[in-house]
């Protein structure tokens, strides 16, 4: 596939995920202009996690960065599995297992986006009730309200099911 066209489409569909989350945060900021969203404070590096735990009372436990709340965990692990498979030397892994992984990713996307939507519908009113003063709830609601991202997820999985190497370069 034409790499720039694929990236262009994925970029625009990816921005669709904040169609509910951004108006939510704008409405919350109209109630309390000092509302803040923070990025994730915890890292995969053990030393960094230890240092951050020393100052954990200054930072919220849930960061605003990420693609959904539950969805982020499921997608990254399944995408890593798919990358492993499509860079494999074996025919079955490269052609069959990769495509099956993208089907599984599409199914998990539907399930996790629905779960994120439910969490977002619960967290957003809590955020409004507290006037945006609880940063972790604001971050949770912002991430969980990214449910419309399912459109980009399904497009991504469909393209990758047809051609697992679409938009990427095969690493040998």
C-alpha cells in the first residue's frame, strides 16, 4: 500500500478519538479554568518508577496521556505480538498468525472501547461534581471518553488484516 496515504488516513482517524473527550475538558475548564490534565507519571523503567514513587503525592496516579484507559493496555500488547509475527521468518507466523492477531485486536478494541465508554460516563459526572479539583478523575474521564477511537481501530485492523506490512517497513 501507499505508505503516506495510509499514514494520512490513520492520523485523521486517530484524531477522531478526542471528539467527545475534548469538548468534555473544554466544558470542565469553563466551570473551573484551573483544571489541569497531566501526562502519565509512571514509567516502565524500574529506577524511574522508584524515584516517582518518592514524590507520588505530588502527581496523580492516572495520567491523561494514552489511547483510552483499558484500551491502551490491550492495544500495545497485541500490537507488539503482531509486530513479532510479521517480522518472523516462518510462513505461518508471518501470514496467518499476524492476520489472526489483527482480528483479535479488532475484537478486543470493540470490547475495551465499550468498557472505556462506561468508565468515562461514570467518571465525567464525578469530575463535574468535584469541579475538576481531583486530577486523577479528570485524567480518567478524559482517557475513557476516547471511545470514538473505535473507528480508527477498526480501520487500522482492517488494513493490517489485508496487508500486515501496510504503512510500515519489514525489519529483517
